[in-house]
C-alpha cells in the first residue's frame, strides 16, 4: 500500500542539483512539494521550485516550522545531514506534528551509494548495535543486489560547491541572518584547498614510496585515518574537540601501550582543507613522546593498499572503518559509529587494542553490509547527472512507501532494536 496526497517539505540538500531533481520527480508522481530555503545557494539550486525563504533568526525557526507544518499539512520532510543548525530543530520537532523525516547523507558504503534513513543518521541512526540482530536480518533479507556503477569526477563536486558558495555572496541582502553550518568560511576553505592540492603533486610520489617501503619491510603497523576537522560526528557525537585531539589521544596511547616493534601510520583525509598543520603537530608530539621513528604521516596514498598489510585500524566513526571491516582488519571505533559493537569494531579499549587487536567476524561483516544496502543505502550519487538520475529513481519507491525498509525490519525484529 502506498500513501497518496502527501506534502513534502524539502529543507537543505547537498550542494548539487539532486534536491531539485528529487522534488520534480515527487511532483510528477502527484505529490505536493514545498522547499524551504535558507540562503542564496539554496535558492539558486532549486530555482523553479515552489520556494519559501526563511529570513528570520535561528531562535524563531521552531515557531516558524511548527506553523508551516500545520498550515501546509506537511506529511514528510527531506533534509541532507541531521546535524546542520537548521536541521536539528526540524528533526526534533517533526514527530510532534506527525511529520516523517527522511535524512540523506553520503553513503555508509562507498562509492556507489548514498544514505537515505528515517529520522537520523550516524550517531542518530536507528540501526541497532547488536550482532544477533544483523544475523537475523540477513537471514530474512539475503544478499543485496550489486550496485550499478558510475563515474563521478571530483571536479564536478567541487564545481557545485563553488557555485553554491559564490551565490552566497548575495546572503547579506537575501538572507542576512543566515549562518553557515560549516565552521570555516568558503574563501578560507578554498584557499586551503588550492594550496593543499597544489602541494599534493609533491606529496603523492613521496607517500607512495613510503607505503611501498612499509609493505616491503614486512613490519607491523596500525593505521589512523583522519576525518575532516569540522565533521559533525566529531564535534557533536564524540568525546573529542577536533582531529588534533584524536591524534594526541591515539599517539599517547600508542607510545605507552603499543608493542615496541609496531608503527603508527596516520593518513590525512583526501578532502582535508589543509588548514591544520597536521605534519608539524604529529612531528612535535612524536618527539615529545620519544616515538619519532615509529610514526609515519601520509598526506595522500592508497588507503586500501595500506590496510592490506596493517595490524589494525583506529578511527572515531569514519566510513573507512567499514572498508577496514570488509578487509577483515581489526578495527576500533572511538566514537558512536553504526558499526561500533562487539563482533565488528568494539571490544578492547584503545590501550589494549595495540596488544590484542581482534578481527571482525566475517559472517557478521557480510550480514551488516547487506543489511545496510537493503535498508538505508540507495544506489546512486549526488554530484553527476547519471548518478543523480539513478539516486532519484531509487529513492522514489522508499519515499512513497507506508514505512521505510528499516522501519519494516525493526517492526519484524523489535526485540533487538
């Protein structure tokens, strides 16, 4: 049974044409769609849609949304990322008005998936953290279909981001009270990217040689992949202030508890803005801890190749943790990741992990991955037209259904939810 005559409210989407394409597709199916924009970039990327522009202060958003839900009989709302300041009030307020929240995010599985999940993602996800639940779920669902592949060049994503933020130059006139969710302004962010990506042509050969040397030496090493410094899952759903805090904790524990014949390889995030001097910070801390010869910093490099011979990975809640689990690599999640439970990436604490890294259960990894694909992952992407068309087509059945696949599964397995 499908619900009909529904009214969707689209809040902020990714910096791409995805939100507008999805809204048009919902309208073509007979739904009413309203868009609530907060800045000039939102307005630009959803031109032609029935838009409202929120021009008031953040303190007035709850009252505005409550009135909008009631006046327009909103049944569903769509938003990208549940931790943006304009989305947190919407997600919290919606249940009181009977509004269903559908949260989009980058895929838990990479690279041919996006996330579409009811109510919240990552730390806010309703996905259980219990191994028995996934075994039972997989027994019911079976293997997920192999995703269709597509190519999405980084420059397309970067171009959309630039266009969105250039449009933001009109914010003082159109949306004077809007405050971006990102902690870094766009001009500073772009200047950092330009500098870092210019230097990568020198870093890449050096880093490739370092990885080759590590593999050839046959020594034991652990990997710490960095997340983006402004990641909401670091800032709001972990005990860390930022990635520098993560580095300090990991290196201090490594120096005090890791076997003397092991190394720690710290790899930067491929989309890092280059504004934090990680190399210098790591070098100074390594000197202070007297482990200069046991710590390797990589600005770039093939993470899959690096993981292929590693002893284990330490992360907070990066999607690279799922990559490591799929390779059977012992993984420790320091944050509230969806895979942070016994049998996958939970067990010993950080200090003990260096001595006793436990590999994930292969059957549980399979059950976990296929359950994600069946319930909260959608084949497609946000940034190139073929991927957007694929994502929209695959999202529509889920948005039209009475209940989402995850809600259906939780109703069937409520004892472990």
